[in-house]
C-alpha cells in the first residue's frame, strides 16, 4: 500500500530513454542505493539500444501512416530476442524483426 504519509527514499535509474524510479518505504538511502546499483547491472546499455530500435520503428510506421495498436506492440516486442540481437551488434536486424512482427499483427 502506498501512502504519501510514509517516509519514502527515492532513487532514479536513467539509461538512455529509460528512466526507472525506485521508492523504498521505511528504510534509509543505503537500501535504495543498493537496489538501484543492482538494477543498473540488470538493465544494461542494451536497453537504451532497445528504446532506440523501438523509436526508429515507430517513426517509420508513422511516416508510412501505419497505425499499430498498443496491444500489437505488446505482442510484437519480443524483448529477450531483440536485446540479444542488440548485444551482438545486430541493431538493424532487431529493427527489421520488430517491424516485421508489427506488420504480422496487422494481417490478422
């Protein structure tokens, strides 16, 4: 349960276009800082690459006047596969895969 009456320590994790806010109730900054440090190792720089891939595909769709629903994005975003491609330097392939997956949602 969240309440504005409780003392909450807040930390921000920023990676490219990804910002994650972390609030911890009833503990000092030491725990919030430790959790932020742990999250930084889990959410590496490839997540900034993922955001860039999704943004590039979104812009391409917009330029082509192709409308894709939020549900279609959720279905098409195979985050694990996309991150693997980005980590291995295959950003263009990640873009192609995401674009193709989105196009497939439109053919249902």
